[in-house]
């Protein structure tokens, strides 16, 4: 049974970890996402913690940015098992900063495909670093 919850325990809140991500993290690009990742020792039992971001420059109104973040969370929630299975098999905890970089909102089916592609790119990147 696959757990489709993306509850509060997946949220990355630590300012120190987020700052460290931007200083020494690895960037993985899969349009419309840019993910900045770094294997870390997180304080939770989850295999990854994630932050979602939509740029203010592209989406001027707060309700647009909130909607983008909401649909990104939904896509991650539905497809997180790809990343979670790889991380638990290899005993890795990952911090992820996810930036939505498209100029317009994509529909749910496209976003799901792109999320799967992003998670596969992340697993390949982590596998290459071993």
C-alpha cells in the first residue's frame, strides 16, 4: 500500500538547512522545475524534506503563487514514492528546494509527468555521486 500523504513532517523549515542548500547544494533541472538538493542528516524520520517556491517576478499576485505551490505539492504527493523508495533503499535523507520556473501554469497531467521526470533525474544524480 502506497502512502499518498504529504503532511507537515515533509516540510523543510530550518533556515540553516535552506541556506546550506543554496551554498553547497546540487541543482537538478527538469522543466518546469529547478530542484536544489543536498543529502543531509535531517531531524525527522522522513527520507526527504521539501520546500516549494514560485517566483514573485513571474507570478505577481499572491493567489497565483499560492496556486502554483498548491498544484506542485499535489504532483509531489502523488509521485513521491519514486524518490522515497530510492532514498530508503540507500539510507539517504535529502533536503529539497523546489522552484517552479515556467512562465504559465501547466495542467495536472503535464505536471505529474514532469514531476516523475524530475524525481528520476534526482535519483540518477544521487546514484552518480556514489
